[in-house]
């Protein structure tokens, strides 16, 4: 509750300030207030969620490319039996780096980044909550990834798999600093993820535009909300376990030492308590993107809004109760394992309901548009479902005891992760590319890259089911010629080459379209949600005036739209904070402008993290620079200074629009 | 965009530099060392010399800065039952302790190699010919680690066993004193 | 494909039960996939038509509910069968089973046949013989990191966790040679940590067991005698054990009956003259990073050692 009457925003039925001249002047002023300037310092001080979201996406795809190159190396080595292209040490480092990069540096950051970019726009906010913290999270993600790859090139890359089980990764058998590098990368990326999740939860709960009650939020926003809560509950588990691993290796604690009361299985429990929700963290935002694109293509809202929300929520909750299915082969008691079988089978049901609702949506579409984004989403029904069904097979303890840690599992998780997250992500990127850049991606190149990916992906990963059933274990740098596995492996490697080409075509499409693509208007797809109510790309302040909604599909029911909100200042950065349930206006809240402190704090944190894996005192001495940067960050500023920030460089409106 | 390009180039430069100057600590060299590593001739086991001491270049053992080699040395220390005479963590039993600063026959890598290979009076077996050269050098590096002569970032951590002494990485460096036989 | 290590070519009762479960799940899941894929394609086809008639929401809800109910029934059926199979996997436990202790090392398998009489125990490595038609109880330990014991044709896998004893029951119902492999990433040579399981008629098995109880065959020719000397005097004796000689090391595979095994290096290469020579000369070339260093034998010594080892049947 705001005590100050002056701070309350006013909803005005008819207001003279809504005429076009006033609006233009207001937008020019807002442009100046929210602009970020040019030059190196401005780029490093960026706090605009759209710029940071784009950076996250570009950086994540950079890591995706690196991990893809590593996969290409692996498939080259495995194309022939007893191949000598890669020795065991290098291969082990490469498969570890591939998994670690994909899971921690690509899959989670990129889906959170789509949320970072889209959520404030979809909820009608001018900014994301805590923009400087968001900038800090980007730098931590970038520095963590650079740290990992620099270590990899120095031959200190981790080599114990992306889940790094002790005792292999422990102090006795994990020689050198490789496992510590892995464990500290986790800390970098988990700090980054937790921060982004916090920003998203606060934005979604407290910064929705008036009229957007919880039951009018887009399904993608629901997905990001649930994902963010999963991040908040899951990531501490792995931060804890990776810290315990570093402590075991550096200062001789005994968390995973059974001779002194610890247990190697403790690692597995702690890791997989994070690890299973992690894959739902990767999966759920893609479900949100599916809903948005399918609704737009079908020109109707997704059928069964409440069921969709409840399904995603149920998936998230149950997802925290299935982790032991990664440990069925460790010799745990049978009764306990059966519980996790039941939970792992049960978790299929909410996703199945979502699939049926989507099918119903398409069935009752009003002239379904087969666009490239739609193709990517439609492939979900064919690709992800195979993965989901092999997941049901793996949920069964006896069958899992046979195919655990074989290529059957490799096939399964690539089907669910790529089919369930990457395909929708590429479709979503195609869908929102015009909003982010103002240009449409080329349709023909889009079709080519989709079909190549579909064919290449199935060619690569389907044979792996058969390889697993024929006894080929995971994480092997070679296999004997006498086993008869070479034909399927060669097929998989050929498919990998096709995937490579398809992604190259997608990249070419992006590069070409940035310069020569068709200019996109505000709403090239005819979609319903608020991000399409502003220009492409959006101005720095997102919306002027502040939109209000009376429907879950505001752009399809413009006749219902209430008058916009006026009263937010245009000479300082302000956002409208609303109540949680029905988004009634609460108060105006000042936002910080660009700032270098997030970057400096991230540098200080990175120094402390890297130092502390080599020397225990690094934790203590390295905390001092962090402390100093936080003091600088939180140093109170007066209102006037923010105005200064807003007009740095004294730009005119026309300059800033380019 | 320009800054991103600079950043990308910087990372690439570091990566290439790293590939060239790759960390010796993390090398894994499975094959036998070149013959030059077998430097047994001319090893002095006494610090006394007639006249002026001839300067000997400070030699490092081949695995002194290699975490893999030291780790292998630690594994071999228990595999070959050195612990039976020298104690599980080098604390000494019927054989002299290896984690302290007193060295009967010298603490230099060449001298330790000679001790293991040639054997010594009063109970140290002669392992030359029974152990491959590479493994003796790994044991040399581990013996050095036990008294804190190697960098803490290269020395091994604790065993997955009951805790005896501090692990080698937390061992304070013991400045070697050549004591001779008592 | 040779099906030496195949989940869907069971040769034992446990693997057969799991194989049945596999096929049931496979057909039901295939049916589900086909149904959903078909529904999706029909939906897309229908949605594209311009004059699509709107179905009332109640009807759509009913259809979704039906689909969901069918899915739940299918899932419960699969859950039920999975639990039933799981319980059936425990019915092999009998007091007169053959007990074998397997200890996982990086990157080989130490195998010990239990017997209350110490002199009747058999120690071997990387190759396990079992009688057909008799329950076998494996006690599984690890000397270092987590490994996993897996013989797909006979049973599901179970991990070898340091500090724990895990138990695995299986029974071979068809004579034959089956291959197993470590199925938990355990370091540099995880890829080449295989084992051979020979299921044979009970008489053949008893004969094999008796032969393996005997100490090593004495050398006959002078070259074999020279080979034995080299083994006892050189690096081999530091790690390997050959019962009846001075080679008493315990940290490497037991070689007392090496010539009777079909593979070397835990399934890395066949046990034949040329391969054995190559292995002894440079094991790091065949299995880089494994625990055996090149012993540095001269060519005469190598020939002598080969001659001796090939008598150790």
C-alpha cells in the first residue's frame, strides 16, 4: 500500500494527453529518459532487458555452436570402430564439455533469456524488475563460460561427465584441477540462473499492467513463472553439492568419503534432485512458446487455459519427486525405487493433457497457418513424444536396469531435450525474430533448415535406441569392430553432419535477414499478446502509453481494451507496480539507469570464484573486492542523478531510433 | 556489436595462447619417458665434497609439476606396499618417515630416484629393474609431495579412506636437511 | 549385429522377463505414438480448411478427457507390469546358489569364486564361467570408483559402489559366450572394461573350476623356464599373481590360468599369440592410460615370457 497520494497512478477515462501530438512528445521524452547511449562504457553499463536478453541469446547460441563442434568431433571419432581420431583423455574431456556446455551454458540460459526479453513486453511493463541484477547475471554467465573454455584449452577441462560423480571426480581419483573447474562453472551458472529467476518472478508478480489478472497472463508467462520457481528450488541443491565437492578436494572434508561417514551416493541424490528439475526447467519455457505459436497459427486461443496452467504446475511439482530414477542401478531398496517409478510415470499425464489440448486447438483452428515457426512446433508431436515414451520405459526399474547408461538413454534425452526444447526454441526464435530485430527471417531458408534438422536429427538419434538395446554403453571413446555397431554409428554420424548443415542454414538465414529481410510491422503474425502492440523492435521504454487489458488475447479483442494508464513520469525511469492477483495499480517505482557496477561486481565475483578453487583463502580475500563493488552498487543516489543518466550524450529522438 | 567482436577476438586469442602454452600440470603422458629421464649416473648421496662444491643445475623431476604423475605415484605407493615400511601417509614405521624434513640420502629428485632404484643399506629394497623407470619417477614425485615439496595446486588431495595425516596438498613445505645415516 | 551383448536376445530367465516387459512397452508405446501422431496430422489437416465448423467446448473437453483417460489406463498398465516384473526378478534367491565375488578396479574385473574351504576358492580376472540352469549370486564390490556390472543377455545391471556390497542374481538358461561391459563411466578406459561370461554345462563348469583351482603349470622347456624367471625377476611379479611361483602381486589381474581366457586387457583384444606379444610390449598403445606400464623387456625375454604364459592353461 502506498501512503503517498501523489504516487498513485490515475486511470483517466478521457485525457487530453492522449492526442497524437502529446503522445509523440511524450514518446520523445521517454526515448531520452530510457535511452542507453553509445560507446563502450554504455555497452558495458547496459541494463535494458531487451538488450541483455539479446546478448544472452547470442552468447548462449555461441556456446551452442561450441558444444555442437564438440559433438561433431565425438561423432567423427565414433563413426568407425577402434578409431584413433581422438584419444581417450581428449574424448572424455570433449563429451564432458559437450554435456556441460549444452546443459549449463546453452539450454537453461537461452530459455531464461527468451523470458528475459519477452516477459516484460508480454505483461506490459516498461522494464524488468531489478535490471542491474539482470546485467550482473549476464556477466556471470559470460565469465563462467569463458572460464570453462579457457580451462578447456589449457588442458584443465573437466573430464568426468556432465554430472561428475565422485569418487571419480573426488580428491583421490580426480587428478589435478579439472573437477574443480567443473564444480566452479556450476557456481557461476547457478548464480546467474537464480538471479534471472528472481527478476522474472518479481516482474511477473508485481509489474503486470493493470487488467492483466493472473488468469489473463499469456501461457508463456505462466511457463516462465513456473520455471523460475523451479530454478529457485532446484539450483541450491547443485550449488550445495558442487561446493561440497570442492571442499572435499581442497580442504579434505568427507562429504563423499564413505570411510569417514560420507557416501558417494549422497552426491547422486543431491545432484539429481537438481538434475531432474533442470530438464523441466529447460522444457517448460518451450511448452510456453508452443502455446503462443500454436495459438497464433490457429488464430484462436489455446484450448483449456486453466488445464494448461495446472498441467505445467503439476509437472513442476512432480518433477521434484522423480530424481531417483537416475539411480535405479545403484542398489537402493526396491520399495523406494517403485515409488519413483510411479512418480516418473505419473509426470507424463500433465504433459499428455497439454498435448491433447494443443491438438484440440489445431483441430478447431480458423484456417491454420503453416508457417516456419508452426513447423518447428508441430514437429514436437512427432519427436518429443518418442522421447516421452522412451522415458516411460526408463521409468520402469527392470527395464532401466538394462538400458541405463547405454545409448538408449542418450537417444531418450536428446529426443526430449531437442524435440521438446530446441525445436520449439528455434521455432520461437523464428517467431519473435521480427519483434527483436524489425526484420522477418526468410521463409524458404527457414523451411530448408527445418526439414534438414528434422531429417538429420532423426537419422542421428533414432539408431541410438537400437545401439543401446544391442549393448553399447555411454561415454565410450571407441568400440570393438566385432560387436557389429559400426553401421548404426556411421549412420548417426552422417545424421550429425546433416544437423550441422541445417544449423548453418539457420545462421545464414539470420545473417542475411538482418540486412535484407522484409521489414516487419508491429504484428506480422497477427498474434494476440501485448509484445505485438509495440513497434518492432520495441522502443527502450517498451510501451507508451501504458497499455491496459481486459482479455487474455488483448490484440484480438481490441474492442474490450480499457483506456491506457497515464501518470508515469517521462523525465525519469519509472514503472508501474501492481497487485499480485488482479494487477490493480499500486504505486510507481523508480528504476535505476545504466550502471557499470554489475560488471564490476561480476568481475570481482569471478576473481573470487576462480581463486577459491586454487586456494582456500581465495574465498576470504576474494570477497573483499566483491564487498567493495556491492557498496558502490547500493550507494544511494538522488532522483536528479537518474535524470542525468537518462540524457547522457544529449541525444535527439531520431538518433536513438536507429 | 563492435564490442562483441572485440570480445570474441580476445577470447579466441586467449584460447590459442592456451592451446600453445597448455598447462603442464594436467598433462597425461601414458607412454614411457625418453631415455634422458633416466638420470641415475653421477648422483651424489652425500653433500660433502672435497674442495669447492660443483654446481649442479637444479633439476626438477619429470612429474614434479604434473598432477597426474603425482597422483599415479600416490597410487603406486600403496600398490607396491611402500606403506608397510614407511607408513600409510609417510609417517614412518620400521622405515624412516617421508613426510618430515630429514633426508638420509638426499632430497633432490635424482637422489630419491637412486634411493628407490638402488636400494639402501638396512632395509630399503632395490627396485631398479623391478619397476619401470616411468613409475619410479612417479614415486619420486609423490615422495616429494609427501613433504610438501610440490605446489599445493599440483599435490593430491585426501584419500577416500580413513583420515590419517593431512593430505599432501595441505602439507607445509619441509625444507630438506640432509642428515646422513645415524 | 552379433547380439553378444544384447538386451533383446535373452539367454537367462531374468533377461527374458525384462525382454518381455520391453516388448510389451514397445508395442503399447508405438501404438500411443501412432495415435498421437495421427491425431496431430488430422488436426493440422482439419485446421487448415477454411470452413472448419467450431466444436462446442464441452465436446472438446470430453474428447480430451477420453484421451487422457486412455493414456492413464495405458500408463497404469505399464506401471503394473513393471512392478510385477520387478518383483519376479527377486525369485531367484536360493540358499544353494553359486556365489561369486566381483571387485571392480580401474579398468578390470577381479573375480573370486566363494567357497567355505579356502583352498577351493578360485581367483581369476575378466572372465566368468557359470553353469547353465543354476542361480548365481554375485557380490559386487569396488576398489576405487563407481563401476557397473552388466551382462545384457542375462540380467540388468547394478553398480559397484566403493564402500557398499551390492548383490545381483541371475541364471543362464542357454549355454554360450556372452559379453558384459562396465556401464558406469569410470575414467580413461571405461570403454575397454569388458568381461566375458561363459555359460556351460554343469560338468564342463566343474571341470573348469577344478582346473582353475590348481596352481600354475610348471614350465617344461628351457625357454618356458627362462620365461618364468623373467616373470619372477622383472616388473611382472610386482603386480601380477601366478600361484605356485614367486610372482605374488595383488594389484593386477591374476595370471595363473591366463592361457585359458579368451581375451586380454578386460576384453580389449583376443588372447592370441600376436596380440599377447603386442600387449606385453606396449599395453599403452592398445589401452592408453590403463594401469599396466610397458615392462621394457628385450625381444628374447619377450619370447620366453610368451612361451611361459601360453602354458598357463
